[in-house]
């Protein structure tokens, strides 16, 4: 019985992991540069709303994604100004942006769409790649995803290449470990951290836009449901490594997908427990790995040149 449900389960797990993969990949690079974006969930939520609104207004999901990414990048820019230039507490700034995002998107959603609206919006269709179907077990699930799902995996590869093989990646790692030494070596700490935060904003924007125009094709209040926090947890769980972070994102995605598989198998497991499972895993991950994995030495520590 479980065999017939596995393709759906795997497909759902991959789909639910995509926004977390986007956000965690960008956040991992930003944290490697020393900046924690606790506002990640707010970036995703504002992107999801903006993408839905722009797609609904123009009829083009591509324009929706572009608008969502633009808004998330603007939020990231504001975060960078406060965290890098003004050296504000990164945790407080992040929480503030998340509260602002939840309040503003809820208000605008009710004003524009109505409090109970579930109107569908133009979204991306699945690509249905036939050559992937022949891969055992996971083939059917891989073949029926939207284009943004494949882009999320591509961005993991791109981010790994950036960190490992480019001068910017070297600067990111240097700034995240010892910004004062990096500054003496001629690396602009502020510029590197700004670019890291903006990179996180762009990918968080893609993750948020995926939720509204490539997954559900609608917008609901607080539709991220803490996906940004799961992404930050995935970075910690993955030890600030792109591939381990990807694995952690997939773990959270499949844990979320269990809420569809378990009832289909007619197992007597409380639905509330299944809904809670990804967050329980996140709590266990934080408790078990935060002291064992080595974070970037300068993470959350402001840098003042000459100070």
C-alpha cells in the first residue's frame, strides 16, 4: 500500500522543501559573512504577498516572481543598513522586520483580496520532464515539479561554487571568520556583508514567491508558517555547509509531507503532531547541533573599522 503513495509523498516533500532550500542557501552565505538575517521569514512573506499581487494584477507569474524578489531584496537592503552600517543588534532587527511583514501583509491582503479570499492567481505549471520518469523511485516525483524547484537545486550548486572557487567566496569566508584581518588584507568588510545580505534577500524572495505562484497559486495570511526560521535552523543543522544544509532542508520538507502520507496510510497518528513535527525536528536540531557545529567566528558581531 505504501508503494502507491511513495511517488506522491516524495513529490510533496521536494515541493515543500523548495522555499526552505532557497532561503537557507542564501542565508548560509550571509551567515558565512557574519550577518544573521532573522528577518528571513519576513522577507519570504512579503515576497509571497507581492508575487501573488503582481501575478494577479498582470496575469504573469514571471512578473510576480520578479516583483516578489525586488521587495525581498529591498527588505534585505534595509536589514543590511541597520545591521552592517548602523551596527544594530541583528536579532532585534530581524524580529522587528518579521512583525512588520506579518502585520503589513495581513492588512493589505484583507484590504485588497478580502479576509476570506482564496481566489486562485496565475501560477507556473509543472514542467513534466519525461526523461526523469525512468529514474527508480524518485523519478516520477522529480519529473513533476515547477521550474523554480529545479532552480532551487541549481542555486545550491551556484552558491557552493561561489564559496569554494571565487574571490568573493574567499572574501565571505575571511570576513565571517576574522573581519579585522580581512580588512587589513584590503577586503571591504561592509561591501562583502552587504552583498551577502542582499544575496540572502534575493533567494528568500524566490522562496517566498514560489509559495504563492508556483505551489499554492494563492496567498493566505502568514503563509510562510515559520519557513524562514526552519531555513535558519537548516543552516545550523547543516554546519554552514551547502550540501548538508540542503539535506537538512529536505528533511524538514519530508517531515512536513508526512501530514499527507500518514492519513493516506490510515495510521492513527494525531494530525496536530504531524503538523508540529518539522518544528520539533528543528528544536532537536538546535539543541543537538548548536554546540557541536562550528559557526563562523564573527557571526552577529558588528565590525567597526579602526575600533
